[in-house]
C-alpha cells in the first residue's frame, strides 16, 4: 500500500446521498431504532403507452444507479479511507497508514512495523454520518470495529474530513499516558525504558493487538490482562478474569497490568535468600547481614573466639507479599522469620561466660530482583535492612 491518500470523485453526487448507518460503538448504549420506512413514491398517471414504457426504463436506470452506489465496490470516500488505513496497519505498513491521517509526520517507539501484531481482523467499517460543510468540503463519521483472535471486539468512530476528493482521518491516534509494570514498558516485544523520576510516558499506538511483556519469565505473572486491543482512543484489556457472560468494557486509558510474582518466582526468591544468609554466616560484617549484636547497657556480648554463626531456620517470603517498586525491585516482607545461632561470650556484672545465643532473622528492608532468565538475587543496597540482631536470646 502506498502512502497516497485515497481519492474519489467529490461525494455525495447530485444524484444521490451518502448512505448513513448508525452502528454506535462497542461498549456504548444501543443507538435509537431505525426510522419508519419512507412512504412509497406516487407516480403520476401516464396515459400514453410510449410514455409509460419510458417511465419504466427511467425507474430501472435509477434502481441500477442506487445498487451501484450501495455496492461495496463503490464505498463512500470516507469509508474507503478508514478501511485503507486499518488494512495498512494490519499489513505492517506504518508509513502508508499514517499518510491517510493528519499525523503523517508522527514518530515514536511503537510507530514501527516491529511493534505491530496482525493477530486481529477488521470486522466493520461503515459511514454513519455525513455533513457537507461547503462546496467541495465535507465531514463524515466512520464507525470501525476490529476483533481479536479470542472473539473480543472494540469499536471507534473516526472523523474524516474531505476536500476536493481528498480525505484525511483526523486524530487517528491519541497520546496515552503509559506506565510500566517494570522499569520498562514492553509491548509486542518493543521495550522502552521508563524514567523513574517521571514514572509516566506519553506514547502513540496504531490500531491492533498488543501483548504486554511477551518475554516475561515464568517467575512473574500479570494481573489485569496480558494483552489489549487498541482502536482510536479506545482500549480493551484482554486475558483478564471477567464474567464470561458479560463483554469486557473498553475504556480511554491504557490498561497496563499489575506485576505479580508466581509460585516459581517465590521459590527463586527464597533460594536467593538462603544463599544470602549463608554468605552472612561466613562473613557477618557483609552488607545487609543482621548478625551484629545490639548494644546492651547491662551486659556485653561478642562471638566466642573461633565461633561461627549457624542458620538454624531460613526466613521465608510469600509471593502475594512481593510488590515491585521502580528502581529497587520487589520489596521483601517476612512471612516466616528465620533464626541464626552462635556461641557468644557474655560479660555481665564483671563476670564472663559462654553461651549459645539465638538471633531472629527478618527480611524486611531487603529487595529481590528477578532476571529475564528466571533467576533471583537479593539486593541489599537500600540501607533499610537490619544490620544487628533485633534481640538476643540464650538457648537452653
């Protein structure tokens, strides 16, 4: 498809009017019922047989003209332009599609063929309103509807302006504020980084099917739908748990899903925590290690000479408590606290003794990062994790 605008003779012609079909829009209230049929025209009585035959011939010719005008082979200019626009997008011809709009010079990360997925089809394109503004100038409303492979549909009315046989779709795309479930937004495999200072970005999307984070590892899940249909300024979330008897409503905001950690991700984080605390047992002075003794005005505590910490119970986290925070990762909260023990030298009232003491382990203040390969790592850089035992208890 070339970038040239779709052109036809100026429309409507003097011999007929553009047809108008009010289809409404998906998710909107039903349009008013069709008006009552027009009364049959009253033909004048013709006495002359020759004139009667002529009148019949003229009527047949008019009928032929009407059939041609309503034929799919003779679409109204506005309708043909929207159909060509949608077909160009479906075919991955970004330049050709934008050439049919008033946004021909638009650019953006998602206005590229790589960001387009043809997993949708055009269902309806129909002119539903027409208004001749001036000689040679007119405005039309064209209703379009597309469908995803799961049967979900979304509709939108396009405004098409025509002048001297040239048609242009006005505001075919609407800028949307998008945020990322991660530190980046990924639609159909096209990834753009998000500025953590801003948090939102404005993007332009052509019509069609978009999948959120298609390469997301199995350690993470999406809640609220993993894909969407886009048409004009309408967005329809797909893949969410909705009532199967009710169609999912479309909206005017981009439905970025929430990011969740899967059961596999929970296992990966807990495995990373075990590695972290094993390293802390070998070097209690490491960052994010909670094994320094707290200050105690009544006694002094220190590890006994040659003593090493032993992890007797690892703390655990649960997937439902893992929330992603931009710039830091998944904040950790203890679902089950852990415990570490060490032989300590205790000096109290001027006397020293050695005893086995226990220190509880809480993960709060630590963060976890999940990589694209399904692995997990503990991030200690926030400075909020415990660096000392919250309490020390002697073990009998």
